[in-house]
């Protein structure tokens, strides 16, 4: 699996519900009414998703979406409450996942920029 994959309904809503209940990390912009959650370990997320979806919904699920979840380093779920839009993206590569997550954090919480970059500011190496 190469590149990120946007997860289609109904899995995007299932992922949003799961992330709301227990994302590994989350951020929000209350002024814009936007929320984002990061869920790591795509294989575990896929296992939980398969437990959540009932037999009737299984026919609506794209098997490629489940495969993308299984192969993912993590999933980023965003919810724009004003527009009622949920977006879920699976990232197979850890560095792409973290770059995308850091970009979202900076967008939603500009004051968090210093906190996020401090982890990588280890001084000169070498």
C-alpha cells in the first residue's frame, strides 16, 4: 500500500466514534469548531473496526479501506462540526503520519508549535 488513503463511509464515521472515545492524541480549534484525533497501530484499529461494524454494514465497507487500515502506521480523523463533515485518512508511513499530524496541530493550535517541535530540538548531533 503506497501513500495515504481517504477512508470512505461508513468507516469514516465508525473511526470518528472510536477516536472520540479514545484517540492516542487529539486537538481542536473551538473557534472554528474543528476536532482532530490520531489513532496509532492501524492493525489494532482495523481489528476494532471489524468488531464495531455489524453484518449489514459489512456489505457497504470497501475491502480496500480495511486493508489500508490494517497496513497503516496510523489514522488521522478530523471532524468539522459546522459543516458536519468527517474525514479519515490512513497513513502507511510513520513519518508521513507524524508530519500530517504536526501540520494539523499547528493549524488548530498555533500556540502549540513550540511544544511540538521541542521533541525534535535535541541540539547538534555529532
